[in-house]
C-alpha cells in the first residue's frame, strides 16, 4: 500500500465503508465475511488480520473465527449469518454461483436485502483484496498471534488512519 498511496487511499476507504460504515450487519459479522472469503481464497494475510479484527469484535473469541473458517455451517453463529456466509462463499467461487435458493434461504432466516447486498459486496471486494495482496507476494508474519494487537487497533481505529494504509496498519510495516 505504501508503494502507491494514490491507490491505497481509495482501497482503504472502501474497506472502511464495507467493514465499519453504516450497515445492519455488525462490524464483527462483516469482518467474519471478509475472513471467510479470504480463507477460501487462501490469502494468509487477509484471513489472519481480518480474523483478528473479527475475534476482537467477538470478545477475543479466536476459536469462533477458526470454527467459521473450518465450517461456517457448523460454527456457533446465527442461522442468518450461516446463510450470508454461504452467499459469500458462492460469490468467492464466482458471482454467477449465487443461486435464487441462496437468497431465499437468507431472507427466510431474516436477512434483509441490504444485508445480502453488503455480504455480496464484501465478498467481491475481498476477492480483489486477496488477489492484490497475494499477487504482489506481500510478506506477512506467519504467526497468527502477531496479528492480535493490529487486529484490535484496526477494530478500534479503522482502516483509514494513515497514508500507509491497511498493510501498514496491520503489520506495522509498509508492504
């Protein structure tokens, strides 16, 4: 992100809006969506940092994040969030993989059109973020515990705190 601040700024602003802006989904739920998609895309950095942010929002519950990454359907989350994660997973595989039955299930379980919209947009955006991070072979610490403090800071302060952007905020280094 530090390499091209002029592109980092809108990317971080988008992350801020998607993950922290007004939404009927909680910040923790939105971070779980980002984490789930990132894990399906095998993007270590994104799944780990957003997992740390999600865990912070869920009272430090790192096991919940691991459970969602392992099996969203088996995780101890609401049925509505399970349905939204199924939609996010379909988007991750390709937008045309979202079926009317996926949308119907989410609605039946209480998801609003805005929650479905936000889920699809977060999933699509994180496919782009994951490819950006991995396409540049961005270095990231391999120890998940290295992300706890950064995750807490991002949860409290957000994604547009500095011109160094998300990567600098997350790891303490410019990528």
